[in-house]
C-alpha cells in the first residue's frame, strides 16, 4: 500500500498519556504495540484528521504509554538502596584494580563483575513501572521559561542516577582519593589509564559493527509525544532523546560504567612527544596505526594529504583554507575595508581566516598554548603571514611572515593554526552545531509534534536515522567532566562548558548561499535556470579557486530542488505553511527545542512566503547533516599524522604528543563508522513521490560525475560534496 501524505490536522496536538495498568493490560498493550509497528512498517494509508490511524479492518488504538523509571529514593526504604549503591563503586573499583594491577585476580574479578551485572539488571527491572507522573518529573508549565515543555527526570537512567547519588554519598571524595592513588602508577609513556581502558570497548564495538542496509531503515512508527523523555547534557545545555526510533543503542548500564571510568581515572597530560623530523612524522603515522591502535580502526579517508614534508608546506596551508578544514571560515576582502579590525592591514592581501575571535577567549590548563591565530592570503591564495595573540591578551599580536626556508617558528605557527582549526571544526561545527543543535532539534520537534504520516516527518525520517542514539552515546563518552574529548583538548572544565554554552547561544541557521554572500563569495551563488528536473551546474574558469564553495553551491541547489518539489506535491491546493501541524512543529522549535537556532524566524508566516522559508530551512537541515557533516566529520586523515595537528599543544610545538594523538584517534574512531549512503535506495520512504525522488537521485549522480571532472584540474581533489561519498545522517 502507498502512504498518503497528511493534508489536514484538526484539533489540539497532544502527547500520549501515561496511565497505570495491571499485568493483563500490559500484555494487551504489548500486543497492540507490535500490531502498531507492523501496520506502520506496511505503509498503511492513514487519515489523521481525528487523531486515529486507519488501516484495513478498522482503527488501531494508540500504542501503550511510555515506561518511566521510578525514583527509588522516594519509593523504597532508603537504607537498602543506599547500601546497594554504596557497594557498587567499591565492587567496580576492585574490578579495575584487579584487572589493571593484579592479573592473577582476573578470573575472580570477572566473576564478580558478572554478579554485579546480574544484580544491576534485577535492580533495573524491579523499579520499572507505568505511572501517571514519575517522582521528579517536570510537567509543562512547571519550570521557568528557560526550559518550557521539556521533561527531564534525573533518575530515569542508571548513569543519571549515579550522578545524583554522588552528590550525597561522598562518592566524589572516594573516587578522588582512588584517582590520586592511581596517578602514582601512571608512567609518562604517552598514554593514560583512562584512554587505555576506554579503547577496549571502542575496539570491540568497531570489530562487531555491521553496517545497516538501506532496506532495514524503518518507517516512522511512533505517534507524536510532547512528553518525550529526554536526557540532559552538560547542565542542561542540550537535551537528547532517551529512546531512538531506529536503534535501542547501548544499555544505560554501559553509560553508567563509562561515567564511572571518567570519574575514577586520573586526569593526566603527557609531555612525551613523537619525533619532530619529517621522517619521524611518517614513522609516527605508521606507529599510530600498527603499534598503538593495533589495526586499522580509523575511518577510511577521502583524500590523502601526502607525506610529512607536504603536510608542513605552505601549499598545504592554502589547500586547508580553500578546500580543507578551514574552508568554512575563509573570508574575502570587501573593497575599501580592512581584512581584520585590529591587525595591521596589507592591501596586497585578499583573504583571511580568523580563529582568534572565537577561540582565544577560553582558558586552558597548565602550560598549554591558547587556541587561536589569524592567517592572511594574497590574491593568488598563497599564505603571507600568521598572527597569534600574545600570552598577555592585552599586549596585541605576534606577527610572523612567510618563511621560504620553513624555519621552526614558521612551522610552529602553521601547526598552531591547523590545530585550532581542527578543534574548532570538530567540537564546534561538527559535534555541537551539526549533531546537537541542528540534527537533534529537528528530530526532537518532529517526534514531539508530528504524526508518522505527516509530510515533514516522512521527509526527515531518513535524514535523522539513529540521530538520537549517536547523540546519546556522544554525550556519555565525549562531553562529561573527565570525558574523552574533555581530556583530549587543553580547555579547563569550566572553559569547555562555557564554549558549549556560547556555541549554542550563537548558533543560528542560514542558507549556504547566504553564508557564501556573508564571507565575500557571492559570485559563486547561482539559481538553476533549467525548467526540467535536471540542474544545469554552473561552470567556472578556475576549478581550483574555491572548491568548497563551488561544489557546495551545486549540492545545495540539488537539495533545494528536491525539497521544493517534494512539498509542492505534498501540498497541491495550499501552502505547506498554512498547515496547522506544520505551524505547531515550527512553534515547538522556536519555543521549546531550539530557540537560539530559530531566533531570526520566530514565526512561520502563511502563504508562499512561509512555504519558501520552510523549504529553505529543511534544505539547510538536509545540507547540514549530509555534505556539511561529511566535510566536518570525516577527519581521519587529519589525526593520522601528528605533524598535521594536535588537540593540545605548548609554545614551540611542531608535533603532537603520543597521548594527544591517541586520544583524538579514539574520538575519531568513535564517530567514524560508515552509515547508509545517500545514493542508496530509499524509495519506500518516498512512496507517492517516486518521480521527485528519482530526479533527486539523477541530479546526485550527475553532480558526482561533475565533481570527478573538476578534481582533474585541482591541486588536490575534494569529495566533501560528492554524493557518492555522503551518508544519510549524522549517525555512526
């Protein structure tokens, strides 16, 4: 059967209600839930005007209420609970100490660990109930305006329960003492206890990973739920869904263990470096792969940057600025205006990349160098100088001009700005903006407001595949105090948290053409004039001028034509912006889920103006989670050679530490597993729109060929926007 898009949604949108039930009722609910999912997968025609799903044979009732976990501290005798959770850190401590320092106790400790796991699972199921309102749950309207409409229960999951328990059981004091003790056994061999322990489950996960076939990606099935349970990230900066429609992900017990490791393992910054020569850099790349990672666990790379000598060259800096990790930051001179507001202007310079304005304001630990740097390029796109702010931030900048001899100071300045660019792209653009602000917000609002057959939910379903589960894993592994990313970079815990807050506050969506206009590359923007389904891609005399912008605008136009055609067909008789469900979805983004992202567009106007705005927003979403994510997320090539960049560096460094390289390789391995390709077959998800979907696939195929032809004329190929290299979402 074919899915018929929803055209009208009358009445008030409400989430599923929670109610208590007997054992018999719960069994019936499970059968109904299975029936619901089977009917949804079969793509049954729907009519949502009265809030019911209509299939052959009559309506299917709403699925059972979501299960919440009762706060045991308010429901059960405190003494037994306190005794139980006090024993867990002690047992886990014995496990870590036994495996790490006393191999002879490995078997007994593994048996003990198994017992702990069984008890924890029993504990997990004992306290599982269906109730009207769990203790500690915040209802809509009960909280200040800063978090309206978002339900967060701090005791719904093991790891959050563990965090709360630390506050009143003096576990922090115990863990701090153990961490100080373990630090006595930490040798400066380049790797720390935390990284060694965490690499074991990461390696195991990569070994057992099986890519999801496109045919196994399910259709949207869950009804809208405005009380969708979310997990608070980093003091409530972000909220991620606790449950993913597509994949249950790892157990909450696993996340609790990860949090325990973050707390237990001492924080240690190594001073042991790889060798500094070009030959040492090449040897370090081989050592990182074979001796440290013990296999090829980093994701495959699209482009190979060459040996260490080429990585350190001035040519490489130009490539980074116009098609590499700095291409999204380069700004072209506005005639008659200086390139930088505070640094001496040189009229012979045409382009600037400024990391100082964004990154230098955050404090770093110990003797590490602050992130920042400003690079200048002439009209031929060759680097001319680098300016770096002095340690006394009020004393101005140190300016180093291009050194043809590639001396140590010049190499250090290039290494420092490459390192800043990598961190800015990885933490800010990739993880925070793309994963947590854009993809996460669209996924949350869609699942909170829209029925499975609504055209918007049907459209974004493919492009939010596994978004909830990967964001949940990222927040448990990378972002907590003591997490992998926090340890890998030089920021203090306070600065790291503040950077996340600032990134969220400053994030706002924009179209790729507007972004090119803002940075002075408006001459690359064009509107396809073709009246057919095929786009006529613009040609330029120099394919090497700005490859990121040239390929990016072509991919944007392909995405825009697809989104526009889809919603014009879904809403033939009226504007999509006039749909009440669409208006409710937009309001949820503005009011509850992503007010910062939507601050320039607080209202969705009706008519054609609103339709154009919505189409631009969904095009920006599609562009962000595919092409933009590939450019900022496929960074395996940057972490393989420690002379390319370092996640934390000191004054004078021209190569990274062994520890830093391993930590960043761990982060990259965590986020680098390949997912279903954009060029796969998703016809089932676009039933009723086959002509539009196949036109989209045809344009993607033609663009891949066009980029291949352009790469023949370029100093280095670029595949960030080549559809045959892209994936469907930010998932891993």
